């Protein structure tokens, strides 16, 4: 493998990793405290149901 090909391969790998980081597949992490706060807010809101 010549030098030029090695460099191109390295640049391609770095670009692939950078694009993967910009468009992650998994959802953003929500801390346990934030999850508890969101659950408390959801429980505090009155649930309105329309019955016909």
C-alpha cells in the first residue's frame, strides 16, 4: 500500500466517524433525575378525557 492510498484511507475513516457522530442513531441520553422530573410533571397534569 503506498503512502497516498494510506492517507486517503485515513481521511475517509475520519470523515466517516465525524459524520456518524453528527447523525447518531440512538436517542439523546436523559439523566435519571430528568426522567423523574418529567414523570412527576406528567403525573401532575390533569388528564382530560372526553366521554360521548
